[in-house]
C-alpha cells in the first residue's frame, strides 16, 4: 500500500484508468484484464500482469480528494460486489479523513501566521464567547493586560481597554447575554 502526495508516473499505475476515474469521479472495475477491454493496451496493465483492478474515487461533498487503486496480479474477478461495497464505504471514510486532515493542516498554518503577525506587531488578540462567557487571549496580549495578575480578566476589563467607538456595541452584546 502506498499513500502518495506526488504526481503519479506511468510506471506507478495504469494512466488511462486513473484519468478516467479522475474525470468521471466514478469507480472503475476490471474483472479480468487478460480479456480484451478498453484498457488492455495500457502499458502498465501489460507490463505488470494485472488480472483484476479496482480504482475508486475518494469524494467528499462532490469534491475529489484522492483515488484508491487496488490490483491483483494472481486472480481475476477478485473484486466481488460485497468487497466493492465494503471498499466503497472505506473510500468514503478515507475521503472524509483526508479532507479533515487537510483542513486541520490549513488551520494550523493560519494559527501560525496569526501568532507570527501578532509577535511582529507586538499586538495581541482576545475573544469572548457570549453564550458561555469564556474569554481567551493570545500570548502576545499578556503584556497589554494590566494589572498583571493570575486573575483572569473580565469582559469589563477588556471593554475598558477597547476603542471608545467599540465599547458600547460590545457592552450591549454583553448585556444582551446576561438578560
């Protein structure tokens, strides 16, 4: 099994099979590659003695996030309907996992950019969740917090340090939460 993050070379798998699945987003099954079929002439199929192959798109919300390619060089008809059903379910879960991993990596990059921008500009940020009253702030915000104590600042503390034009809308939101 190989998980690839790079371009697929013609020596890696049947290019015509991959191109069709990438274009159509539909599974391709060849039960017996030894029998003439539209992919019989593929260089890879002939060179590697492929007997059965399955190529499944990994799709999440109509977006192709990858391809699962399986082959068997020993027997034909190895991808039975039951196996295909199970592999399709696994492909669906793999698509979700791959997309979640990508989103998590993107979030990590965005957080790193924000932290670096705050460090360079010596500014900080804080957030307030009105529904829970939770207050969080970045490490760069700490030098701006006065008094410097272990006591967690309150909404009122931050409102007192907000720009005058921003105080009343924020205070109104705070009052609405408490109402």
